[in-house]
């Protein structure tokens, strides 16, 4: 395991994300290294993306984007020797090959895994897989851009 995966016990998931409640779409950091991150989200009734008892497509996409943000936030916090947590603002630049097989219901926990394929000048191409238990419910490729601006 790398230093980044060891950092998860030291930094709250909230300290890695630019989003704040009620817009947070990840609960728990399960794993993080330089190429892969895994997060969990239990879908609750009061989630702003829940419609008719299921998490809407936009909620799944935001979950993937925030999983990416958590990895970037972890890496930035690891590099920060002052102990102050820095969080950079990021943007989705592209979503490709999005396939949603089903939407998660209230009470279900989704596990989102994002693998970094390439990273150049703080622009990253990633592959994402969202599962409930061992069944894939969504996949996509995403291009994200991270600014130097901190919140």
C-alpha cells in the first residue's frame, strides 16, 4: 500500500472534497493509491438526488466525480506538510461510454471504483465502475480537470 492509502485513517472524507452537505455523494473512503480509489455511498431518503426511492442518474454521475475528487484531495493533502487540508476545485470535462444498468434504491450501498488511465497537466482520464454488492450497475470513462484554485 502506498502512503495515500495510509492517509485515509488520518483525513476525513469531508476534508478531501470541495462539496459540502447536502451535496456530498460519498460516505467512506475504502481504498486509495496513486492509480485507484474506492468509495462507498449508502443511499438515504434525504439525499438530494433521490427521486421515487432511487438515486437518479445525476446522483450516480456526481458520486463518480466526487470519488475522483477524493483521490485528488488525498494526494494534495499528502503533499501538504503543514497539516492544513487543501482542496482543489475540479470539473468534469467529458463523459464517454456511460452505461447505467440500474439505479440504486434507498438503503443500498454503492461501491465506486475509479482507475486513473492517464494524467497530464492536472487533466485526468479515468475509468469508473459502480457496483452494488458484486453486481455492476454503472460504468463510464470520464475526463476531469483540476484547477490550482483551493476552496
